[in-house]
C-alpha cells in the first residue's frame, strides 16, 4: 500500500523539523518499477511551528474545523487520512456542517474504507503523535495475523519456561563401561575372524603349491 511508503517518508521529513503542508493526490506521483510514491511541488513545505503556507480545503483540517493551520506532524497526518477518504470518493464532497461526524459518516458508508475506520478517525482527530504510529496501525489492518502470531509465540515460550521439557539423562558410569566392554568384544571377535580366514587361505595356497610340485 502506497500510504505506508508515504508515511515512512513523512516520518523522515517531520524528524528533520519540516511539514509538507499542501499534501494531496495532485502532489503525489508513483514511479517505478518497483512502485514508489513520491511527493512533488514542495512549495507548501513549512518549518514546524509556523503557519501553513499553502493548503487545499478538502485536505485541510482548518476547513473542517478539526484543528489549526499550524505546521506540525498532525497537520500532514490529517491530510493522509483525507487522501484515504478521497480514494473512495474521487469526486470528493463539499462541507455541509463540518466536523468529524460528517467525514466519518462518509467513511462508514464506504466498503473500501470500513476496515480503515479506526485509522482514519485517529488521523483526523489528531490522536497520532507521529507518522510511524499511524503506519503501525495500518500494518495491523493489513496483517492482522502477525500480532496474534507474536502473542502465541510469547505464550509458548512462557509455557516452556514454566514446564521445561525433560532433559536427557546422562548415561551412568556402569552403562558406559558396559558399552565399552561390548565394543572391545566386537573388536576381538572381528580380529579372530580375520585371522581364521587368512589361515584357511594360506593352507589352501600351501596345498595347491604342494600338489603342483608332486
């Protein structure tokens, strides 16, 4: 999902003290392969703490009455949430009453956005402290089994710690001596068999030579 890449890029931008500002689909392009989303038209980029230079109403939290136009990470994350809304409403929609309820009502009526309802809500209401926090929540939506798998592994490890598997008992000294004695017997038996075979072959060869001479 391109939004994940966008959030990773925004995290780096925010860590360096900047806010993109006028974040919208028109200022994003996809390059590749491999597919990669990139921000263009950086004219609205603003240092954190200052007033946003440029904005587009649909993606501006001030327009919806959901925050100020102060340059801070939350301003960009609001725009990311609205970009997600825009994917389901490509023609967008005009503000009537404003506020979070109007936007979330649109989200709830969209099949594409239903799974992302919580993420979008948190982005629009300023509940995320960073782009990586929003990205982490998106990953949980895309990979719901990963968290459960991690918990299962942790539980298994805890159970093994409580009930460790029985360790293999070391063989007793008597057992070791018995095996050692058996090995010696096998070696002696093998040597005796080899000597017997050599003796028989030697006798046969002797009788053969003797018969040739006589």
